[in-house]
């Protein structure tokens, strides 16, 4: 390949990739001065929230008696800056307004929402306290609260969920979903930020857990890895597309336990105190205190050598 | 422990770890000047490809009318540098040639392949466009294309797959597999780069999905978390080791849907338009428009207090 | 919102978040000079161990004949510094002693343990060599040892496990669990560091695998994605909390294979050479050479249009 | 020192440092949302300008025929973002307005100025081209233009000056001075951005050069290290403070050469083509083509052993 | 060069460089666990001190009413950690004790000194306040205090001096000298930390200023670039080496001004209110209110064409 | 300014900056695959050399008995990689060959030179050892060798010079000059890499020192800040440009001392053991043991109030 051929091929491809036809639906065009959601800043937001909620665990400096308030003050300050910026970016992302003052329109509201969120942090800490305690009590392998806070993926996923859920309640676009995906990527636990989840929530191991957007979970619920709380079918609109926003995921009442790999589909209600066994498939409602397990398989002899 | 004892223990271990016998099969010895695959650079390659395919979503700067071509030009330039370097590193990695000009032998071909790959990018963008659209239409919780592109793990995994698949077709060693693993680590979705997958492909949630190396998927296929398209058994060669390269994974025809946790094993064909229910286990072919669900479990009363 | 209102809301929240009542159980208070476990340093520890065990694969510089010993010497040196620091941090983390010389009390022991661990590295390399070989032989898609070492998530998870297991045997608190979680986050494979696992261990794909803390696995065991080796029920103490430390996870004897999505619960023994099919649910012991598969589902016609 | 004493001392100092009396004149209080000049971003601004003016020398990627325009496009884009932000920060820095919309007041003007500056870049490149050529011709040790551009501190200082001078003409506060100081710190050459300097300007070695704010230099001027173009005396106002803004530094006409360590003070004019010798002290005007050297010292015998 | 020759040359050089004879005086051998002074941490120390002394100028976050105390609290905390570590490293650096508890011996004292230094910060702020004010009043080009604090190299050098001087008074080894060198490298101003300097100190431009270790400067002194306050001769001891610690640098009384390039050598006293002209050479004491200027050079015709 | 006007202005400027006419002499055009000198890598080269020459002072890890050889081995390895790359980049930079195998032509020679340089490192260490000792003996304020090595700018500048000088002897283009400029920027000491300098060289304070490219310095020379060893005049060629390469800088014989601010110009010889006083101007040769000082200025009364 001569340099000339090389240049021709490269330049030709650049032209193709620059044709608006080729990217018009896959492109995010910015208005001048409009901020873009920043994965790096959202990561910092979550790190700050984690250090605020669990003081002394994730920061880089020694926390001592009498210094907590200083750290809270500084962290809240940093959080406000970063979070209001990301909320603004999320608003611009979904806003189709073409006016030049798009940013200033959203800016005031973004700041207001950031303050509202910050005011809710003490309540998030209280709720996460119940989750940590429940997780500790439920896991015979846990040695102390510290280990649960420092290294349990369930707690990390629940924290991101509680943060994302509040932001979604405050009508922040895009950002809540991304915060959920951050936890999903780190832990394999996929909780839609719109789901409603009570206190004392435990997720053990967690990889493969999916909790859909209209699911409702009471207090003291415990689920294991691979549990799906999903939709059974999507009512279609006249054009054959799924109708959005209809309740289509399960309701788990208080004190429900669901073991690994179980799948519960549709707007069914699992009654208070029920226990669903591993790998079970449930598509209808169950009364309180139900017990469901998978029927035991038969042993079947194999005829081929190595596999099944 | 005295300083003397400490030094003796440490030095003794260093000697043991430096004995060629102890690492001969676990070591990658380089020839002078031979590049090593760089995880950092491969990460940059993927980031660049993502920004090229979805302009304005992942870069750090504002994209505006009239500037797209500049960005495409610069990104393609950077991509060529990084990718040709990694392809070369992959070639050296698998090359047992001991000659001193090993690197220059491979260098020309590495550059040629990088150009071939770059020329294919418009087609990858076109295909991913169909994936994004299908994902949006299939998920009632998705608000717009932007959200799908920015935060859906399925799209991230499919993009890495389409990139890795092309590189594998161009006979690049090692790198395609690693690009797949990057997506696997981030999303829990494990697609072998050798698999063949049509357009309009949707993966929802995705954690735990496995698609084997000889699997073939038609257009408009949709799969959920935990779905395995695996091998049933491996024919063994005379020495009892699995024979490599034999077709051993499923074929899914167009418009197939497979729900969460289903397992399809072996070189079976799932006919056009079929729907496989969650947690179902399939090891034989199915005609078009088949419907398969797991038999409902019985409710079984428990006798012990806490578990199952 | 006026600046005054803004300041009032923010300051009020800072005060709430600084009330000891609100964080007393969720806070890690440090004694002066006491080190905190550092996720960044633990990441470096694992990177160093990986380069020591698999020379030439993950470092940044060319490894050549005659230079291995230099690299081993420098890496061991760096490892000692970092690891003894993290062990010390782990000890302080779980130590409730309030005395001022808490750090110096633990310091000597932390160094001693770091040396003991380093002395065990040749043995970890030997064991991982058997794992790499078994993984290569078991996967028809694997091209060579290098590919397995460089990109297979199973090897990464097993390496972290073997490191964490040794540290736990040396009675290091907190750190082993965190090293396991690092692999869990990267690979979706969750192996408790207290589990006991023999040589030639293969995990393929791996997402969703859970191996509990009292599980025992023999040599030449192979498991696939989504396999759970879990507890069936937890005996409760008089206050209704799970009793910690009781054997409650399965024993897999040599040469056992467990396919994707299978769940084995409780202190059961799966006999030598047994094969458990995908998605199977096992809660009782099986004799050697057992074969278990899930009963085949019936085809069931659907009545609704789009879903199941 | 007990922990109690330690805490008391530290807390007491924190209180002292937080008393507004102690910092009121030394503090920069921000209004909410007001950007702060960023040394990091200003460094990036200068790096971008350098790569734009001297394509291919300082960037990280290969520049080839046909790609220049892409790089220019992307760099200008990035420059606009960063520079308009820093200009805005500079404006807010010096603005004593307390109104809440301080930022939006300045924002439009900051963008306008950034565009004006960018439009002037081709002229800055043209002028720097004459500086590079003059520097090359004047230095027998210079091998080619490339060496001059890549490593001569004089060129670096002149570039920063030409950039800062234009920004000052555009009435940007604070930033021009800081850009000058960046070059001062790197090269030891201190050119006030308000000085007026013609084309073909050469500074050789340069450490210790000082060019005052009201100095005027013609074309083809050459100066060496340690040259001061300073003020002789400052007229005082009624309160005894220096009156600001009065012309008080020298005028150098075209083709003047000033050798190392010479000092020229006050509003004097050094006529066209004059040559001032090293270490000379000049406080009065000189006609064109003057030649001034320091009177030769006498040799003086020493009486003490080691020093002078 | 064959690979064999290459390896031989490299290995031979490594051996030579590893012979203790070749480095014994040029090597810093550490005891196990002994910290090394960290240029990176000392840079952070200075950055923290600068932000503490001049709140709002150099930090990364918005400073607002009511948050100052939080920032002071957090910064002091971080400063204590870093500074006590560097003081300890400096102590170990100069300590020839070979005992194993070398570190713990010095640790308590290092912490004590760090606290003493922190308690002195309010006084350093007060003194720097007088320096900032004097610098502003002395420079007609200065627009406001903010510009002086943000970008004047004199202030940066004086701050490092005042910090280093206090640490030296507290008998910290090595670190003070290095902090002075940091300012020297950035600004070209070389103030020995042992020098004694009063309030309201101004250095303008500053490149090339040298202030020796036994110099004493009163209040309201002003010096320009290139001024040397040096030693004239060093009394030698019996072996012909300079005797250390003897007063050998000038004393400048209050209100002295020294213009650019002047050199004052030896233990002479420049009386209150004196003014020394540029490039002047002074080696004897002067009474108060002296005025000294360099004798004017003669104009001398040149005979050669281009130089002097 | 409307968006349209903005785009027009920006795009117009991009076009102007992309016109080859506007940058043809100021641009460095790369051939494909040709490396560019990297300031970042050259910084690493110098850091590595410094740690190799002065073991234990600048590295990040503890150096202990028995580990020196490991560190030397690893550092030499890294140095070879980086340095041979930068030498190659320097060669390509000055090579006007347009052939496609430009890089491979230079590559072998670049590696050969890197090895030659590495073989010379023990000699550089030996010479620097004499410089450190001389610096320590000459400065009454120096406390020990460690302080001199760790923080004296003279040593830093001499080290860069000795490295650059050797590379220049090995005919490496561009890189030696840049390494000199790195020291110039950090220390204000500007030594041309072509100058010839003997052992036991001391530079005290150093800011403003300039040593020209054809200067020759014997052993045991000591110079202070602001000393210039420069050219007096440049013989011109027929076109009026300076003739390059003619000896035009001073020769200092052994044991010469030159005090602060002295200027010595032209190809003169300062005889063995001579002492030149501060601020003196010398343009003729001096016999051995000369003593030259500046004639003392007269005190001259001032008539104006504030300045001189």
C-alpha cells in the first residue's frame, strides 16, 4: 500500500463517517456552551456521596473526633458543584429547545434540585443504615458492619439505587439511569432507579439480579444472585410498540426472601413473609407466607462421553 | 525476625521465582523491541471507536455543526496509530519466530489490517444504528436513543463484539478476544468474537449472557440476562482433548426472543419467530414460531424456619 | 432561592450529617496515624502479584533473558512495601484497641505476615500453572496458554482467590475479602476466600458463579457461568440470628463438572467424577460418577401476542 | 503531647485561621457558580496555542499531509472552550459586582473576546515566524528552525508574550499577566504583557531578562540574558504612592542589540542600530548607531587567600 | 550488534553500577520502613499552605461565606498528615543511627514539630499580608492584591522562605532547604531558609536574586532582580576547608532599596533608608540614607562589524 | 454575535491556519510511523539516570543491601527502552530523507548509541561524584553530601550537562540540546551540551549562568550565579550570517573561580588558579593566578526622591 493509497482510503472513510446521513440518529449535537454529562464527574459524585454517608471509609484522609463537620462541609460543597453541573448536563441532554439561552433556563432549576437532593442525604444515610444492619444479620460470613460497608457489592448497588431513585423523583433526566448502570457494571446488580424499595433491604452476592422499573419492594426483603423481578408481557400500542409506563413488574411485600436464580414476572404480588426457592419461575400472585420450590429433577443416565 | 532473616527469606523467594523451570509455561518472553499488547491502549482504542460511531456522546469536547469532519479526521488518525500498534503487538504475541526482524515482518501487515478495519467503520456504524433502534423499541423504559447509547450495557457489549468480530475476520490474533473480555468485565455479557450476529440485535440487562464461538444469530433477535447459547458436548480427539473449531453452538433464526436465564445448548436451530421462556433448557432444534416455557413448579410446604 | 436560603439549607444539612447519632454505626473513626485500607494500593498489590506470577504479561517493560531476576527482585520489594502496609491497615480496621501505640503493636506482625505470604508465592504460581493448563485443555476456543493468561476471567478470579485464601490463612482481616470482591466486580465470579479449592480448577465464562465460604472443591473441578455452591439454611442461635462458622456449603470431589446455572445447596457431597447439568437444582449428596440433568420442559402454546 | 492537647492546639489554630479579620485582604471570596482561574487550564491553553502555531511539534499525534485542517479544527474548538472559560474567570476575578447574575453578564463578552483572539492567531503565527527566523540567523549554534522551535526558551517566552499582549489589548484581566508569569517561571524571562514589541525579536539564553510594562521595542531587536529594560524612578502621587500608568521604560528603535547583563532605565530612546555592551548601565537616550561598552576594570591584587 | 553482545554490554554495566565502591558516597541507603522525602508530597504541602494562607486563590473548589472554617479544618488535617511525614523523612535522612526503632524514635518529635509549625501559620499569614501590601504599593503595574497573590513570583518565593525558615527554626533537617529550592526553581529567587527577613518585604521580578544564609534584612526592604547578598570570603579551617556557620552575609537595615543586579558582599551593614543603584558592587558598610550608583560608562567606538 | 457569525469566524480562521503557506517553515511534518521526541519521555529518561547515578535518592521504593543490583537491572532496562526511542525520534527529526524505511534505517543505530551511552554511565557517576564532593567542600552552608545531591540546583544542571554532552559526542541530534534546556528551565543554568567541562565542577546558586558551546573548562572550576562565558563577536560569512562552529567562547584552566555576575567573552584563556571578581567584564586572556575585580564605584548623591 503506497502512502497515496493509504491517504485515499483514510480520507475516504473520514468523509463517509462525516456524512450527516450516516450519523444523524446516533449523534449528540451540542449547543454552544452546553455541558455534556461526564462519566468522570458522576464517578466523583458517587465517591463523595459514599464518603458522606459512611464517614471515614472511602476518603483519603484520617477522620478524627471533632473533624467530621469540616469534612462534611467540604464534601457537601464539592458535591453541590459537581452534582448541579451533572444535573444541568442531563437536562440539556434531553432538551430539544434550540434557543441560545437553553443553559441559563435550566441552570437555576439544576441548582435547586441539587440542594433538594443534598437535603435528603440524612434520610438516605438512615435508610442505608438499615440495609447495612440487615445485610450483616443475614450473612453468617459477615464479621462486622465495617466489612459490609467496605466490600459488599449489595450495599454498593443499594446505595447507587437510593441516590438514583431520589434524583429521579426530583425529575432529573438521564443521570439516575447512568448511576444505576455504574452499579450494574461494578456489581452485576441491575436495579432500575424508578423501582420502589423499602428499608432493611439485603442483596447477597447479587450478580445477575434485575429489578424492573415498576417493581415495589416492602421492608426487610432479601434476594440472592440471579433473581429477576421482570415483566411478563408488554401491552402494545396501535403501532405494535410497547406502551411505556404501565405497571408490569412484581410487588414483594415485607419480609419476602427470594433465593438464587428465581424469576418472578409480571404485576404479581408475593405476600408478606413468603419464601421463593432458587431457580423457581413465578408468574402469578402468592398469598402471605407462601413457600415455593422447584420440583426436584430426575437423575438421567448419560450416553455420550464428555458433556451433557 | 531480624533484618538478616528477613533478607534471607526475601532473597530466597526471589531466586525461586526467577528459576526458569518455575515459570517457563507462564511467562511471555519478549524479543528486543517487540511491543506488548497494552490494556491501556486497547481501552483508548475502544473509547475512540465509540466516539467515532456515536459522535458527541463520549468525547470531551463540544461537537457542533461543521466540526464533525475535523473530529472524525483526528480520531481516525489517533485510532490508526493505536490500533496498528496493538495489532502488531497481537501478531508478535502469537508468533514463535525467533528472527531479529520479527517486528518489521509483521509491521506492514498490521498497518494494512488497521486500514481495512477503519474502512469498515461506516458499516459498523450502520449496523449499530439498527441495534440501537431495536433496543429502544423493545424496552418500554427507554426514553430516547440518547439514553440507550449513553447508558445501556447491551449496546456497549454489542459494539465491542462488532469491532472484535471484524478484527477476527481480518485474522488479528489475541486482540479480538481481549476486546470481548473488556465488554464482559464491564457488562457481564460474554460474546465470543467469532460468533455471527445479524442486525437489530437487542440484549436487555444482559448480566450472565454467554454466546459461544460458533453461534449464528439472524436479524432482530432479542435476548435477556442470563441466557446461554452454549455447547452441549465436545467431540474428543484421540488423546481425549476437545477437537477445536467444530460447530457446536446454536443457530437462532430471525425474530427469535429468548427470556432470562434460558439455556440453549448444542448445534440446534431455533426457528424463525420462536419465543423461549425464562429459565428454560433447550437441547434440540425447534420449528419456526415455537413457544417454550418452563413447566410450573408445585408449591411445597417448608418445615424448617429460615431457609429452604 | 436566595443565597441566604441556599446557605441555610446547606448548613443545616451539614449539621445533620455531622451529628454523631446519625453516623455512629456507619463511620470508621481512625486513631491518629492509623493507616486506612487503600483500594488504590490493593489494586497495585494485585497487579504486582500478577506480573510476578506470570512474568512478561502485565508489566510495562520488556522482559528478556537474564533480566527476570532483576524484575522479580524489584517487584517483590514493591510488593512487600505495599502489602505490609495494607495488612497493617486491615489489622487496625478490625482492632478496637484504643491505645496510642496500636499501630506499632500490629506493625511487626504485619511485616511478618507479608514475608510469609511472599514465601508462598512460588507455590501459588505452581497451582495457577495447573489451573491455566486445565483451562486451556477444557476450552476448544482457547488458542494457547498466553491467551488464557492474558484474557480469561476465570484465571483472574482464581488468582485473586488463591492470593486471598492464603492471606486469610495468615489471619489477615478485611483484605482477603476485598481482594475477592475486586475479582467479583471484574469478572462476576464470587469466590469466598475461605473456600478450599484444589488444583487444575477451571471456570468458564464465569459470570454469576458463587462459591460459599465453607465449600470444599477437589482437584480438576470445572464449573460454568451461573453456578451456585451455596448454603441451604442457616441454623439460628437463641436470638434468631444465623450461627456463624458452621459448614453449610457443598463438597465437590475430584473431577466434578457443573454446567451453567446449576445450583447446589447445603453441606452435600458431589461424588468424584460426577456431572451436573445446566440449571439443575441439587440439595442432596450424590455418589461418584452421578449424572444429573434438568427434566425437559413441555412446549406450551401462548395466547398473548408479544411476551410470555 | 496527649491526643487532647493535640486536638486543642489544632482546633485552636483552625479557629484563628478562620477568623475573617485574619484573612480579609488575602482571600478571594467567590460568588456561587463563579469560575476561578485554573492554572491547569491556562497551561492547556498555552499548549494548544503552541501546537496550533507550530503544527506537529508539540502534539501527541502524527501530523500528515491532508490532516492539518482536522487538527486545526479540533484544536481551535478546544481552545475556544478553555480560553473563553479562563477569560470569564479573569473577569469575575476582578469584578466587584455582587449581583447574582455576575457570571451571565460577563459570559457573552468572554466568548466574544475568545473569538477575537482566535481570529488573531494567524497574525501571531506570522510574527512568531519572523522571531524564529531571526533567532536562527543570530545564533551560530542553532542547527535548524526545528531546534529553535522545539527547545529555545526565547521563542517560548516571546510566544507567551505575544499571546498575553493580544489578550491584554482585548482587555482581559489577570490572565495575560499570569501567562507571562508562566513563561517567566519556565525561562527566567519576564516580559510584561503591556510592553510593545516588533517583529524579528531575538532573546538568547534569556535568564534574568526583564522588559517593563511601558517599554517599546522596534523590529529586529536582539537582547541577551540578564538585560533589564526598567523604570528609573516612579513619580509619586500626593499620598506618596507610585502613580500608575505613566511611560517609564525605554524605547528601543529597530535593529538594536543589547548584550548580557546590561541595564537600561527610564523613558530613554536607544536609537536605531545601536549596540549596548554587556553589564552596561544606561539612563539617558542614545542617538542611532551608538556603541556603548563598560569601561575596562583594572587588575587588582588580592591579599586574602580564598575569596575576593 | 548481536543479542548476545547486547546482553553482555548491558549486564556488564549493571554489574559495574551495582559495585558498592562505585556509589558508596552517592547513595542513600534506607533502613526498612524508613520514609524517604517525597518531592511530590512536599509540593502538596506547599500547595496546601498556600491555600490556607490565601483562602480561595489556589484551591479547586468554591469558597463561600460560612465554609471557610470547613476548608481550614480539612486542609490543616491534610497538612498535618503530609508535613509530619516529610519531617520524619527529613529526620531519618540525616540520622546515622542504625537501630531498628529509628523511625519510632523520630516519629513523636516529627508530629510535635508539625503541630508547632501549624500553630505558627496565623503569624505567617500576618507577615505575608504585610509583604503583599508592600509589593502592591511598590509596583505601579500591580492592579490589586489579588493579582499580586495569584501571579507575583516574589510573593511565592517569600512564602516558601517564611515556611522554610520556621521549619528550620524548629530544627527540621533537609526539608527547609528543599522548600527553598522549589521556589528557586520556579522563580529564580534563591533565599536561604536560615536568612532573617523582616516584614513588608518586596522582591520585584526577582530572577537571579540570592540571599545568603546569614543575611539579616529589616522591615520594608525592597530588592530587584539579580541582587546578590553574598559572602565575600570564607575563613578556612586548619585543613583548608571553609569554616561553617560564621556570619558572612550583609545586614540590610529597615527601608533599604537595592536595584537590579547589585551585589553586596560580606558581613557589611547597609544603613536604614539607603538606596543601592543597579549593577553596583558593594563590599563595605554604608551609613543610613546612603545613595550609591555605578559610575557611568564612556561611549567607545567599535571597529568590528557585528558584535562587541 | 449569532451562532452563524461565530461559526463563520471560527471556520475562516481554521482555514487560514491550515494554509500551507502560513506554516510551511514552522511545521514539523511526520512520515507515517515516525516517532516524535517526547518531552514526557525525556523527563523520565533524566529521572531514571538520576536514580541510577545516585541510588536511593529519587526513586519511589526503599533501597536496601542486596537489592541494588535488581534496581540497577530494571532501571537500565527501562532506560534503554526510553532512550533508544528518543534517540530514534531525534534522528528522524533532523533527517530529510523521504523514503518509507526512514525509521528502520535509523533504528539500529539508535539502539547502538543507547547501549554506548549506558556503558558510559559508570564514568558519568564517577565524574559527578567529584562534582558533589567539590560542591560540598566549597559551600559552608552544605551539611552533607545527601543535601547536595537532593537539592542543589548546580548538581542537577551539571548532571544534565554530562548526560547531554555524552549524547552529543555520540552524534545524537536535538535530544542533547533539549536535555540542557530542561536543566536551564529548572535551575536557570544554561550550559551548552557541546561545552567541555572537567571534574570537580561547582556552580553555586547558578541562576543566570551561561556557558557557550565552544567553552572549555578545566578541573576544579567554580562559578557563581549570573556568570556568562560567552562569545564576543561572530565572524560573518559572505552572506552576512554568522559562521557556525568557530571557537568563540573562553577557556578556563584548572582551579579558576569566577564570582557572581562576571562576564567573560571571546576565545580568551583564563590562566590556572585565577580569580575573577563579581560583575567583572573580561574580554582578553589572563595569565595564571590573575586576580581581577571591578573598580569600586563612587558614592553619588541623588536629587530625586524615590528612585535612582
